[in-house]
């Protein structure tokens, strides 16, 4: 199965666009935070991949906000966010 989802497709004011993107990034940060918390509860250690992804997402969010901090508030952002889904067969480790 393959599927494309148009998650975001439109023109936004600078404030709306940054809020939308910041909220999406924050949701991903929250997801990985919950994931590493669950890993710590189950295995006694944090999930290193989740911790790395949290750091990457925080840096991405900060860079995004920094890039537009001195921009004209009348600026519009055109945002296109497509998600591609493809089902795969998971390979179990022996």
C-alpha cells in the first residue's frame, strides 16, 4: 500500500504559519519524549534514538523561529506538507 496525505497545503500569515509549524514540531518532540520515558520505565535507560530526534527537532524549531524573527509581519508563508505512507513487512531480528 502506498498513500499520499496532504497534511498542509496553503498560504498563511507569518504568525499563523510559524504557529502551525511550531505546534507540529512540538507534537513530534512530545511524542519522542513519551517514547523515551516509556523506554526508561521498561528498560531502565532512555531511548538514544528518541533523545537524538528530540534534539534535532528542538534545533529545527529554534532555527525556524530564528529565521523569521525579524521578518515583516505582513509576510505570507506558503506551506506544503505531504506525508508519504508505504506499508512494509517488518524484519524480526533473530
